[in-house]
C-alpha cells in the first residue's frame, strides 16, 4: 500500500536505515543463517522513525499497537526462534500468544521520549495501520508529526492545510526537498529585487510564496525520510541570512515609491542590528542554559508566535502596504524588533535568576 506515493515497505527501509540497520529483506519463512538479533516488522503499518530507532535499541521487546494492543513488530535477541514470532505477527495474534513468550509487550510511548528537541514539541510517536481507507488519515498524521511545535503564527496556523496538499503533490511528482529549497532561494532574490524597486505588492507575493515553500521543503523531507545534512545546511542558511536584507531592500524601495523615511539609516540599523542581536541572544541562552529560549516557559513559546521574525514582519509589511503606507509597515517592524531584543534580554536575566534555585527545565518536558 503506498504512502506519500511510495510503497510502505520503502518508507520502512528508510526508517531502518536511519536506525543504522542496513541488512533489510522481506521475510521468507526463515531467519538469515548468520543472524544475531533480529527485527521483525509488519510492512502494512507506518512507524515513526524515532520508534523504529527505539525498537532497534531494545532487544526482547514486542511492539504493540496503542489502539488494541496487537503486536506489529518485535526485536528478537540472538538465538530466538524467529519463525513462530513472524507467523504470529502476520496472523495478528494477541500479545499473550505463546509464540511471543519471553518478549516484553510495550506501547510506542515506552520506546521514545515524549519531548522532541529537534521539533520543539512533545507528543506520542505514531504507529499507524496502512490501508486504502486509512491512507489519507495516515499521511495527515505523519504530516502533523513533522511540524515544529514552537514556531511563528503563520507557519503554525495558516500554512499546514495547503502545505499538506503541496507536499503530497511533490511526493507524487518526485520533487525533492532540495529542489523545493532551490525554488525558494530564487524567490528570495526575486522578492529582494522587487522590494528594492518599490514594487511592494509583487514583492510580497514572491516573499509569501517563498515562506510557504520554506514550510513545504522541511515537511517533505521529514515525511519521506529524505532529509540530508547538506539539505539541512542549505535550508537553514537561507532562513538565517535573507530576512534582514529583505527589510533593508524595503527601505530602499520606499525612496523609489515616493515614501522615503526621514532617517532610513537609523531604521535600517535598528532592524539589521536587532536581527543580529536577537540571534546572538538566542545563541547565548542556548549556551548558558542548554535549551532554546522559546521553549523555557509557556509564555516564551507563545511569544515565539509573534516575535519579530520573517513571517510576523511580513504580516506587518503586508498590512501597511494594503493600507497604502508601506513606510509605516517598516517602522512597525523596526519598533517590534527593538522590543523583541528587550524581551529576550529580560528572559535571559530571568532564566539566570531561576537557575540559582535549580536546573532549568522546559515546560514541554513537564
């Protein structure tokens, strides 16, 4: 049964590869001659990659579906009788079946941590039955699992549904995450040029499409398990570098549009310097407290929705442009950037005071 336009077995192979397991083959009624420990997994289910990795680290475990407790996978220690376990798994027998004797039945949550540091969220690993009637629901569940928990308001609440359909289309057409990222890079330069020319509405259109593709590439990579170190560097470098140059180009474009600022250099310095300072503050917080600044308290995660990053800033510029005042839009960005620097400085000091009473812990880990 296909998922994301590929056989479910192909996705499972990728998950096993990420768990460090290269020797993968369909079951042919007998274990390999020189098998040590052995992983048996039903290919008609979709497994969270973290769950596969957790199972690979846990010999003697029987992985059971959360909804009914039926076993779907097992990690057999060396010397175990694999044929009986494989037959019982394929037959869908209960965990109490004698064939599973000596194996410890566990739910998915017992094999993974509830807090995903990379995606800045907590949640349960998915283990989903794949069938024609469940395919769309399975893909939506996987897509939701690929989303960061702490991000900006546009990415979190506006892009998910349309991005899901575009990710499905990209997977069906064979479009790779890096190709999507490359398209977003082209739009970065197009928006930059349009902003500098004072063509704000076309520039905003290019910028918003770029931010949308920035959501698509990461989700496509995660759900299809095709992310690469080079792709991650490519994507994150674009995200890190381009925003302040957009805002400087906007200030230049105001002159061309007949709406020059009284103090363009000062405004540009506040925006550019504030952006750099915010990033340095975030790095300092991570160094001092071993966690990202936006995951410490619930308030910090909520403030991340609207902090002066690219998408909230674009929203302010869009509103200003629609009301015929793109100059006020960029002034709002400057003011909000300065406020964000102050807010993060206060949070850093508060964290230092709180650490005197004991180690800091993210609210997402509670």
